[in-house]
């Protein structure tokens, strides 16, 4: 098969987007990791808690080095590849995919905000010390305050919903600088004196994302760990970070949608029985005309989301490589491409996660299958920012060419 | 306010359908019961298990006597009233509403299948001994076999997904009679020697419906407990039972949709904050134009479902009172009216249960709110029979006037 | 058949809502009129223009007297009956249904705004002289100015989109009173000196609604034809007129949806062939599982719209009879009930008008069938006011109990 | 702007897909042609009839030579380019785009069915004599019979819905060979003795597609004009023709959707006024939150359809170049890619063509704007084969990997 568009076996679709030769290893590693995680995904989803053992599997996969440039000892993979990896893992376990994706988001932050020395040091360390990064960056939350002192700052306050903070080695943080009346962005070892991470995340989905609350009690932040001081104006390049974040989420939703579809397909083949009113010509559930029709419709939710997510991934790579030369317009175009993909992936994950049961039927709701986790995980994760405002932004752009105002969400 | 269509406070809508004066007490009792159940609904939904204490509340409410004709000591309430009661309770707790609704379904069965003597005895006993009925009737499952003996039958085999069986006093059962090559329908004390109920229900929703598996090991079934022998042909009257069942489900979905909407409304008023990109003119979440629009759209899913469910309830009452004179055509019309209402209620419960989060946002996914239970309960319960075949039946009727073939689902 | 919910033949559904005995003649007359209009509806839709001959049929049907109270010589029919009549005629010809409906809207205006003497005179005249009323009332358009003079006003200016103005006998008008800085409402013979009606309506649907432009050149308006002077504050009663208008539109959309469904059903039975890929078990187009499913779905758009429209009609009758005692809250409840029905009917008419072709297929687009007129007529007529703001109003009410601000549209 | 994904002005999106340098002239020529056709598109849509003058414009554009390989004197453009051209013209005039697209479909047929000599002769002639091709190929219609004679066949019978037949120079035909019990495929000058073309096409959309009926009365068909004799089994290569046809339609729907969106955008900027209930912060129609939201939603119907159509176009080019080596599996993958794009484009064209009015409002229904033509043209053209069976095929493939059975529609 050489047309390279659709493999004849549907599962093969998942790997159908052409990737550079070098990327195949990453996808293979992600596929292997996904298979390991899948063994216990249903059970861990039910129990929640900190996935210490699974974080070790992620580490062992080598995928923490993926986005680190080769000059610092990493794999130098493109964002397109990193996002494929996130999607692949999310098919099996969207919580661990989130941890992996957000690790790379922190690395993106170092590259977008940090100076050359910081990049060299932090990214080299990431490889050498096998650092797993967590996120405590949320510039809109001003509860964490950075008071300037000699040689840096003292941090006091708290950050909630800090994804990947529980069990992390280092954190990216934002903190409010009252003098500058703006937020600085910095990095910090999670073990720094005065830092406490509480494992208090308690949503009904994405349960193992280690999204704890981080308390800071007179924490010393040395100046050389500040990636972006509060007084420095955001640039098109630096605000690209939110697009990395949004695209990681997009691929996570996509992985959930694909995972749900794959689960439904397996169940329909292996377990489901035709409905009694379907008539004698329907010998198996997969022969039911309504099952086929709905499955085709579901496929048409995933397929375009995947196409646009891949396109947006390529656009992100181009924009990322542009570096400081990136213009506001180019940045805005990436934001539009990402928003398009994100809305489609959001809808695919929610609609399939809820709708698959119309095909698989009553028995498929048994807890042992854990099929509700697709909807629960998608539902919790798709609420990061309201889809209606994404649609508004897309509408404004389509009406006027207006680009979205850069923000942590746009 | 005398137009009696819409009370000015939306919550009042829930009771807006005019009911006979005598029914008000039942609605009041149901409202009181719902308030009691609501206290612990989130926690019990999480833990699952047998709701012994809540069954006691149901008993104490007096609502078990609701559908029993006055001549046998009951309240003689119409089905319209019973269904309103189910809906009211389901707003707070759809599992307990299911137990209550299916109790009355068993009583309907006694009235539809049983002879005068059986009705008198069983319904009188229901009142006098405060019997809580459970369901083990599923004529399509032939694993329970009734072997004729002197004076009755011996039962061997099993029934699964027996709603309300755990903790029940009496059960309605169906059992395969190999001689007649058809199923008989009977009643039995749950404590009859040889009957074992296993509490093995483990779906991700409707967790406290006590839908266990009932094993029968040489159980004696005396002849006078057989409501319908296997050789007796079903009549329009007797096949009305599936419409009672379908309409109980319909009202249960409706209660879930209404409960979800009420929960979203409360949260939007009390907890939600306007989205940052909404602009300064949106002072509160409820002022957001997209929140208002989506809420209006949700209302337009519940409102027509309620109108058609009420209409179907009245049709059921008329048909029920017709007794043996009920024609196949009249029975078919009830089935169509019920199917219409059921599809709308199904969609309302699923769409609102999943979609409400687009309005309430990320923080509303905290486990403490338990807002995912609306979707989970609706999702599990709406799979009783496939909605696509209901739509097919409605389409056939609208195209040809063809009435659905009576079945346990149509 | 006595359940009176669903007649077994689907066409009978159209008349399934119970109506008072006296109303049967009106429905019969409307059915007869619809059959007459249907003969030429496709052709007249194509050609557009003034339907002089068809207006004569409407007159001959006696239906112009329908809403006039018996004390003035009319039939004293309820609004529920008038609206059923509009719906019945709209199934065959939504333009003529509009003329008939808006005639009764003008009569409603006389009863809501006029004093006892005006009502007596104008309604008696309507019967005795067989007056066909047209509409030139649009308080938001200030281009028509009323200058006070001795004994009344002089009118100068213009009114556009005046439904039913071409070929009318009398008109209801609104005119801006610069002194009062508000609009007065009055009636006027169309033949009054200085009044010119231009037949310039040129939309792609509802082509024979005679919605011309009316020019006023020094037209004398005597005081006793002023129903509501500009200085008089609107009351809950007087603002009920917009609800009469909205509900006429609702029933018109409903008639269009029902007409489209009936046309599709006939075509599917008489002309359509099964699709070649449907397989041998599909012997006729109506046996196709997707045709049945879509038809069921369409039915579920019409059915609830009909239920809510009927309910809103009954609410309007109650409110209308309340007279000056009608409270703002009661008026608001009617507005909510009407808005609910209108949104559902709007969607039904558009969705079925466009979607029916997915069932009937390519050959059904031949101009001779004229099946596109359902969409075109619905599309033009449903734009009177934006559906998104109706949904917003419904959402606000469902969230807060807030009632819509009375306006010509709410 | 170098990211080459989204131009900042939305109209620029239409040309945003990267095309080979050589293709730019074709797109420029198509854009120029579209602008010429747009001048009179509304008027010609209303009047229907044969577009003789506009066919001359198409000829003058040079675009008839587009797909002819360079070795025969043509431009040797890829199918990707041809399809972009069809889409570009369809934005302004979907009927003329159909004529142009189906001209190239006939040329595809010559290349897929014809031997080397036939290809050389017919394609060279196409360039040298500036031939405009029409379609009379429909293998499922057996009314045209080919009786073998010395040196060829005699044709008798009729072909209806022959797109582009009126005014064509040459036709592709299929004819039933009773001996072989299969259809042959051939070409013929439209002026051949015994051929009569009747201009009897009378649908409510796509009115100027010259889709007449062709009568054959003892028409001589010499053997060397037979591209594929009836006894020759279809190959993966030869059955690729239906995919060319389906993808031309897809791009035509896409052009309609894009044209409708562009028309709505212009109207919203230039003509529309904000709704009175929108409040003072909405200064212009394009500022309305619901207008923006709906426009964003419409954009999200067009954008993925475009992405998948472009992908399918590239797949078609690859498959086409494969020639006789094309495998059934590869052919099937193209069919799936085309079906995906076609369903999305179908929905985009219908939904936007009908829904745009919710944004533009009542005044936009004036006949002078001709905005209803988007829906009418899309509605007529999207019925070529039922979308439900496309979804079924997509579902089967997604469930099983099953490829669609090659047919004129799949």
C-alpha cells in the first residue's frame, strides 16, 4: 500500500499521517508505552491517585527527551511528532498523556522565554538528570506573589490546578510581581525549600493528572531561574506557548476520540449482538445499518479533526522555528489554525465519548469495560476554556480577518 | 397566577402540569422524598451498593400504595400521577426513582395479567404488608425454566439485570415453559426457598437500582401465583405492560434532564464566574449571551419532552381503563405516543447531562458536585432498547400508519 | 377510535388536536379552501403576483368572519381555532394562509386597542361589508408621520413590507406622532384619498403575500379611526397583539412543515424508487431503513412543535379573554409559551423543507413538483425576527424567571 | 506572510491551499472567469436556459485544455489543480462550474478507458478543435441500446439528465450491448446523424447545466470510437472515473459553500443592521455575538471539507498516475477519501446555504440578491446519490476496513 492516505485496516489510520523517518521511533515508543498503560487504565481511572509506577514507564520510554533539541542531548523532534506521541498515548490513557504533553509544554516555555544560557542549562539538565517537569504557570491567578530581594525573589502564595505538579522534579511557575504589576515566569525545583505540593485534585475525569495545589512559603527564587521578568513585554514568540498548550490539548482530545472509537469497534466485533428488531438479515451487530451509519458519522468527526490538528502542528513547527522573527500576524494565524482543530477535536471527543453507547448498548456500561472514561476524561479536559469563545474568535476572523488577542487561552 | 402554563419561577415549571386535586398529596410526598434523597445522592452515587436506608424512606413516604386501586386499600392514583411522582424523585435520585417506578410496574403487571382473585389478594397484600416489589421479568431470556408439576411448576435457572430484586419482598418473574414453548409470567416472594439474589450490578450509572441476578434452584411456584400461563396468547391489554415500563423510563429520563438543568442553574447563579473574554458588559455568568442561548436551547429539549410525556401519560390512563376492551389499534397508538416522548426525553437527558458543562465550566467538574451523575445515569438507563429502532418505528408509522409490533420494548 | 391522540392514518394527525364542536365547521372550511388553493399553488408560487382569484376563494370560504365575536355577527371562534385554520391552509399555500392570518391579526388589534364603539363599528362592518384587512403597522418604522389637525391627523410618508396591503379593503397602520414622540395606531380604508399601494414585494418566498409598500400623501385620518393615540401607554392587554402575530407565524411554519412532510410521504409512496445500494430486502423506498429513520426524526420535529403551538394557542385564548385585567406576568407567560412553540416550528419548517430531499432524491427536484417552495417559504417567513434572540429570551426566563420585554417581536 | 496556511483576509483563504507554480495561471484564469460569470449569475439563475454566451467565456478562458496532458497540447494540470478551478468557478456560478468540471470528467474517461491511439486522437482534437465535451454516460440506464454491425454499432434509445449535452461538441456515452449483457462506453460527435438533444432540464437549481435528454435514432457508432467494449471487465483504473466525478461534485459543493459564506460576509458588512434587542454594545451586525458564533460555526463546516477535498485530490492524482498498476485496494482508498470529503462538502453547502439567512435576516431574501441560489443549487446537486449510503460505506470501512464496491457512485 503506497498511497499513504488510508491503511486498509482502520486501526492503522492512527498512524496514517506521514512522519519523518526519524519520528518513527518516537511513535513506536509511544505505541509501546500506550500498550503498557492500557493494561491498567480502567482500574487506575477508577481509583485515581498518583501514578508513580506509570510515570516510571513514561521515563523509561525515553519520551521525556523528545522535544529537547539535539544540541542539548535530546531527540530534537518536531512538535508534529511530539503531538502525535501525545495523541498515541492518549488513546490508551489521557491522564498520562497529559503529564507527558505538559512536560514538553514546560520545555517549550524554556525555549520561548529563556535566554541562551538558561536554555542550555535547563534543557541539558533535563536530559542528564531525566527531569520530569510539571506546570504551575497561570498568569491570571495572582495569588502567588514574588517579592524582589537581593539576587532574586521570595515567593509566597499558592497555585491550584497545577498539572503534573505531584511527583514532578521541576516546575514552571508564574508569580505576580506587585512592583511591575505583572507576572514573571520562572522555573524551580519542586523540592526547593518552602514548596509544598498537595495532591488535592478531585475531578470526575483526568484523575491521574497529578494536578495538585502548590503552596509557596518564603521560597527563594534566584534571578537566573527567572525566564521572563514581569516587566518584559510579551512577544509573538513568547505568546506562542499558549498555542503549544492548546495543541497538546487538541491532540489529547483526539486521542480520546480515537480511543473511544477503537473501543467501540472492538466491542461491536467481539461482544455486541444484533438488536432483536433488526430483522434476520442483520446477522451481527456490525451489519446493522444504523450501527454502520453512526460509525461512519463518528469517523467523520475524528477524521477532519485529525487533518486540521496535523496541519496546525506543522504550522506550529514553522512558527516555532521562526524564533524572535515571528510576527504577530504569523502568530495569530497559528492561533486560528489551532482553534479550528481544537473545536473539532473537542466535539469529536465529547460526541463519540457519549454517543458510542448508542451502538454498543446496555451491556457495554458494565464497569469492567470502563467505556465511560472516554466521556469523563474528555468532559473534564475540554473545559479548559469555553468552546463558545473559540467559535466567536473563529467567526470574527472569518468575518473580518481579525486575529485573536494573545492570551493563555488564545 | 392563573394561566397555569408557566409559573414565573422556572423551578415551578416542574410542577406546572395540571394534576387532579387528589394527586397533589402524592406530588408533595414525592417532593419531600426527593429532598430527603438529595442530601446523600452524590455520595451514594459514588459508593453504589444497596440503598437500604433510602428504600425505607420510600416506604415511609407512602408512595408504594400510589397505583393500587382504592378498592384494595391503595390511593388509586392515575398513571399520570404515578409518572409525575417518578419524575419528581428522579430529579434528585434516578436510581431510587427507578426502584419506585418499577415497583408500580409490577403492580401494573398484576392488574394486566392477573385474574380478579389474584389482583385482590396481591394488591391487598401489597398494602397490608407494605410490599416492595422487584422485577425479574424478561420474556426474551429463556435461561429460567418452569417445569410443570402437580399444582404448579418447579423453577430452575437464572435472571440477570433484575431491577429492584436486591432487597425486594416479592418479584414478578417470567420463566420459559418448554412444553408450551413460551414464557409464563408469575409472582413469587423473594424469600421463597431456593431463590438467591446476588447483588452483582456493576454499571457506571444507576448504581443503586438493586439490579441483581436472581438464581432459582428447584423453586416451587404454586399455580395460583401464575398470572399468565405460557399458553395464553398476549392481548392488547396485557401487552400494555411494556408501555407502562417505557413511560416510567421516559419520566425517569425527564427527571434527570430537569435535575441537570436545575443543578446547572443553581451553579450558574451561585458559583460560576463570567469568562474573561466575555467583556465588561457581562457582569455575571448568567448574563453571558452564550450561556443564555445554550440554556434556552436546553430548555427547549426538556419542555417538549415534558409535554409529550404528559400527553402519553394521559393516553396510557385511558387505555388502561379500557381493560380487556382495548383494541390493538388503540394499544398501538399508546405505543406511538410513548415512543415519541421517550425519544425526546432520551435526547434531553443525554444532551443536557453532557452539555451543561459547557456553561458551568471547569471547576464544576469537581467530584463534590457530582454533576457527572446526570450523564452517567441517563447514559446507562437510556440503553434499554436502541433509540434508532424507536425512530424507525416512528418513521414507519408516520409513513404508513403502521403500528409497532407489541414487544417488551415497543 | 376514541383515544383521540393519534389517528391511525398519519394524515389524520393534522386534525388530531381536539377542537370544540363549533370549530369543526371552520376546520372543514379551511380544509376545503386548502384543497382549492393546492390546485394552483405550485404554479402561483413560481409566478408570484397578486392572488386576486384566491383572495376571492378565501372570502367565499367564510373564514374572514371567524374571529369576529358573535355579538358583531361573526363566528366568535377561539384563537385556537383560528390558528388551526391558518395551519390547515398553510399546508397547501402559506402565502394565502398569511393573508388570512394577518386579516385576523388586524381584527385582534381592533379588539385589543379599540374602544367599545370602535369595536362595534369596525367589526360589524367587517362582517357586513366582507372586509379583507391588511397590515401597515410597524411601530419601529418612523417614516410615516401623523401631524395633528382639527378632528384628527394628516398622514405623510411610507410603510414598507405591508403584508396583505395589495388588494386589501382596510388597513391597520402605525404612524409617528412627533409631538408625543411615539406612534399612534389607527385604521383606514385602503381607498382613502392619498393612499397608494405599490406591489413591490420581491422576496424568493411567500411570494403572494401582497406585502407591498404603502405611500401616504396628505391622507386625512379622522380621530375616530385612531385606536390608540400615541400618548397612551401600552398595557399588558394591548401588547398581546404581538403574541397573536407571533402565533400566527408559528402556525404558518407548522403548516409548512406538515405540508412538506405530507408531500414527501406521497412522493415516497408514489414515485420514489429504492436506492440501488440498499440491497434486495428493500423493495420500496418506504422500506429503506434510512428513509424510515429520517422520516421518524422529521416527525419528531413536527409533533412537539404542534403540541406546544396548541398549548400556546390555549394560553392566548385565556389571556385574551382576561381583557384589561391581564397582568404583565400573565402576558409574559404567554410570550414565553409562544416563543417556545415558535422556535420549534421554525426549526421544523426549515429542517424538513431542506432535508426532505435526502429522502426523495434527485428526481424530486423537478420544477413540476415545486417541493422547494416549502424551504423557500419557510426561509423567508422565519426571518421576521432572529431565532437567536428568542432562544436568549427563553434562556433568560429559564435561568431567572425573567419575562421578555414586550415589543412587536416578543 | 509566509506560513502559507491562512491569509489574514478571509477571502484569501479560498486560494490558501498550496498549488504548484504552474497551476497559478489556471487559478488566475478561473478567478477571472468567476468574476465574469458573477456579473450575471443571479439573473441567469432566475431565467435558466442555455448559457451560450457563458460557454464562450469558458472557452475563451483556456480552461478547457487544463487536464489534457502536455504531450497532446494541453496544460497537463494535476487533478488537484482542475478541482481547485472547479471550486473557484463554483463560488460564482455552480452551473458553469459543472459544465467545466464535467468536460474534464469526459477527458478523464478517455484517459482511463481509451487505448493509446484513441487518447492521442481525441485529446489532440480536443485542443486543436477547442472541443467542449458533454456527458451521456450512465451505465445503469439501459434504455440506449447498441446493436453490433459491421465496423461498429448502431445506437437507438435515449439518455436523460445528460449534463452538458445541450451545446456540446462531443459526448461520452454508455450504451447497453444486449449480446454482452453489459454496457459499452464510447464517444461521439454531438452532431452525428440521428442524435438529437432536447433542452428539457427543469430542476429548481443548477439550472444552466445543459442537462438535456439525448435521443439516438439509428446512430452509427464506428468501432474506433468505442473506448471500452461491453465485454471488457472493469479495472481498478477504469473505475477511477466515478471518483473523478464524485470529486468534481465535492469541489462544486465546496465552491457553493464558500460562495455563500462570502456573500453573507459581504452582506453583513455592507447591508445588515444590528438587531434591536442586541443592545447598545452591538454597533454593527458583525459585532453581534450570535452572528460571530454562527459564522465561526459555518467556517468550521467549510474548512475541514476543504482540507479533506484537497487531500482527496492529491490521492486521486497519485492513483491516476499509477495507471493500469493501480490496485483495487488503492482504488478503494481513494474512494474512501473522496467519500469523506464529499459528505463534509455536502453538509457545508446545504447547512450554510440554508443557515446564512439566520445571520443576514429578512431583507436579504429580496430576489435581487439571489442568495437562495446557494441552497437551491446545492440542494439539487447534492442528491446525485444518497448521503446516507456514503455514511454507511464510511462506517463499514471504519468498522471492518471494507472498501466500497466500485460503482458509478462509489
